[in-house]
C-alpha cells in the first residue's frame, strides 16, 4: 500500500457511493477556492498538480470571439454566445442554434472539424433512428464552441480549414487567452488533444480557480476582456439551457441561481465555478475522472460557500446527495459528499 | 490531505488514464490472488474490506439451479446455463435464449422481476426505436440469471412471485451457496439491493478469490457442488458470447483463452477469475467503481499469472492498454496499468 511512482500525493475521499447503507465505492479529488488576486479561501487536496480542464474552460476559449469584434460583426445573440461556451446535449435547440451560428459566418456543418456524436438524450437518439439518420457534427457537444471558432476565423480573414490545429490563428488566440487568464506558462504545460480535436493544456486547479474568479468579477482584467467576460457570464447564466441541456447539472444549477453563479463541467471529472458576490472562483477535479463525483463535489462546494434560498437549496439537493434506484425503481443507495472533507470550505 | 474517517487505508494507484503522454486520471484498487485452500499467492491493496461483488458472483448464484436438479429437469442447454451466469448485452441471441429458458419452465417474461433495460449496443437500440418499441425485462442484462431463478422456483414447487426477495426459497438457496463458497458469515455482512432487485452481500476480495479458485478446480467442494461448478465453468467458457456479448471483456477473453480461464465482471469495478491450471482464483475491485479500470486490472493480472500464446496475448493487449481516440478517431491517449503495482503478481 505504499505510494506508487505515479502517485506523489494522496487526495482525500470526497464522495462515497453507498448501497444498503454501506460504502460501495469511493472517489478522491481536490478542490480549489480562490479569489481574483489568487489568494486561496480554502483548498482540499492537492491543487497545484496540473489538470486537463477539458470543457470547463470553454468560456475562456470564447473570449477571443468577443474581444476580436467577431461576435458583434456576426451579430451573435446571447443564446449563441452561451452555445459557444457549451457542452450541449445535442437537443434540437442546440443543433439549430449551431447551424444558425455557422450560417451567420457564411458556413455550414461541413466546416466543422469536431466530429460527430450521438445526442445525449434517448428521445433525440430515437428521432434519428426513426428517420434512419446518423448524427452529424452539429450534434457534437462542442459544435457551438467550434461554430464560434469558425466565426472568429472568418472575421480574422484567415482560412477556416485546420482551425483546430495548435498553429492556426484561432487556436493561437485561444491559447493566449488561456495563458493570460490562468497565469500559467503553457509552453511548459502538459498538452494533449481534446475530444473535439483542439489542444488542451493542463493547468493547476488553483490557477483555474483564480481565472474564474476574475472571469466572474472582471477584477484584474483589461477593460476589453472584462467586458467580454461579463458578456459571456451573462449569456450563459441567462441561457443555461444552451450551456448543457435538459436535466444537466450546469443548466439546472445556473437556472436555479439566476445569475448568482456560473458553473461549467469538463470531461474526466472537472468542474469550475464563478461566484462574483464573494469574489471567488472554484476549480475541482475528481481523481478518477468520474462526473458523478465531480457533480456532487461542486454541488456541495456551492452549498458551503453560499447562503441558499429555499429554491436554490432545493435545486442543489439532488446533486449533493443523488438517490440511486435500480431497474424497477427501488431505492438502493446514494452518492454523498464526505462531510468532514467539505467542512473547511465554510466561512 | 489526512485520511478521512471513511478511508481506513489507501489502496495504490493501479491504472492511469493518459492524454498527450501526461496522466489525466488515476484509479486505485485492490486485487486478491488466492488458491483453493485460501492461501494468497499475491495481494495488492486491502483485500479484507467487504466489497459488493454484484454480478461477478452470478455463477455462484447459479449453483442451486444445478444442484437442485432443476437444470436437468428443465433440460437447460449449456448456452442457457451460460446465460444464467451472464450480464448480457441484450442482443437477439440473449433475448431469445432467455425467452426459451422461461418457456421451458412454463413461464414468460411477465414472471421476470428484474425490470427492463435498454440493450447495450446502439444497433439493438436502433432496432427497437425503428419498431417504435421499448425494451422489456428480457433485455435486462440479468434476464438469464432470473430465468434460472424462476426455473428453480418452478422445480422446487414454490410460488414464483417475489422470487427476488431475501426470504423467498430461491434467494435462501442462493445465499446458502454464496455463504458456503465464500466462507463468509453473511448474517454480519453489509447487505444491499442489487440493480435487478435480488440481495447483494459484501464479502472480502480474498474470500471471493478463494471461492473462484474452488469454483474452477472443484477442490474443497462436495461432489454435487464440484459437478455443478464444473458444468457452469464449461458452459460459460464454451459459450462466452452468452455471458456478455459482442466486444465485451468477458466474452473476448474467455473466447481467446478457450477454457483456460473463467472471468466475470461485476458493476462498480469488480472482476473475478478462475484459473484452474494454477489452482487460483482472482477477485479485484476498482475503488471508485470504474469498469474501464477494472478491465485493465484484470487483463494485466491474467497476463502476469499465465504464460500466453500469441493469440491470447493479442486478445489481451487492447484490454491491458486500451488506446483512446477522439470523435474524429485521432489518437489522444491510453489507459494503462501501473507496472510496479502488478510486478508482485508474477511467480
């Protein structure tokens, strides 16, 4: 049971999955809660190790779309800006909005390089099956982000082909925005290819948290960037259904909090949040990559950091402690946060 | 980073998920390799904590079906016996076999109490959608096991209704078999409700491993049980497609090993194996419940415990080190075992 070379520190168990009252599985992770100046309010586990933020940084990747003037030139609506920050379900509202974003840029789905993906909801899958159709790139959860990238490319007057490659002007701009927001020197950061083919850079949780404190408050940002961040914050919180979709954490939580918080999930158990009224940003990672645990981690974190109205508490409740039922609907267990691990987040 | 009350010991990282060569996520767990006398050949992590084995013990739960004479009375084929031990994909071969098993007992799917479940493969889901149909209990991955329970009930001459309840004669028989095979006093074991509604008892990995050493060799078993275990072992290894299905670990591995090993997965990251030629049983659990990690753990364990033919090594390779690709098929990373953690399993 000694540490293996791959395991330089051991993060605490933050989430338990129970069956019949006994713990069946356990999830470890780390959480950073940081202000816009970079001072930590609270941390759990190791918040300095590099983490691939995946889709959690889509709103930062969308900053160039606004700062370049592209969003205005293309007359993108708030709902479309929200889609540019989204990991959506591939519901009709998402597919249609992505199609229109591309049209505004004089393009269609053939320009997308994200790849195709089945929609998340069974009813949307069924509709495709009954039409004997396959999903296309518009259904890809990143299609709004990519439509934004293409709009930026067109506005910059550069070729759209290869817009996902690290050396393309669009990805250069995106990288600069990430580097500036996180304060991390990305030359030295682990770099990988994301699911949708754009680059992903691993950044410590504490730096990600700070980036989202700045994103939510505008503190420490140049006026152009502060305005862009503010526009995106409000677009996402005013159109939460675009950012994810039906029954998704980000949508339900942002809908319930009505502008008080911005939250965004990333693959492999990542979540970020901006809490402007407290000047804070949150970034967390479930070590093993489990979304079920990361959702409970973020819900519990929000509950500890904010005084909740009854509606907000009610909306968070089933994410803090999801009840598990079996194939006939019998209650079999739950997913729950480890109380002692979150106690340090209060105050 | 101190241990939380829920975390009495820390299992080592056994599996890493990489992106761009960097570790993105980590999975911890424990592995027990034990002989039929209960002596450990090797252990990794804590093998004494109770673990819900879930579907991994289906072959033990099927012992009463044979020992009672029900399998013979109902003239169940080897393929049907394999289905009685299965967590199947809900492909046509599985659904049809379960239907026939029930017919042999004078029953139909209305008798099943496991609940309905969508098939695993998209093409089987599509077929239902195009027929405007919903899945039924025959599609449930446990339908073969439940058809076996119902056949046992009919042979015992007891009512079938409520056959999933702990006090029903069928579940009493199943529990006795589990208790005897594992040597664990189930009165004191954590007890939960499984996905298909039958009881599930948490048992230490070392006891599960011993149970499967006995299952594979017949050592330490009364003649009636040894014969039942032998029948089930051969049914599963001769009809691996029934035990899981297309592209599933258990099916591909048992097919490749052609009788040398029996393997069975369980929900929440559990796997067991019987390796008769070495007189061994294996039981493992991924702490966080991830099947992707448990598959790599079992594949690596088998590779360390057995001298492999080229075909066997080839079949195991993509389970030991699954290559990950993104939505357009670009290679982005891999899942890999932590070499140092498995080194102790050799010899």
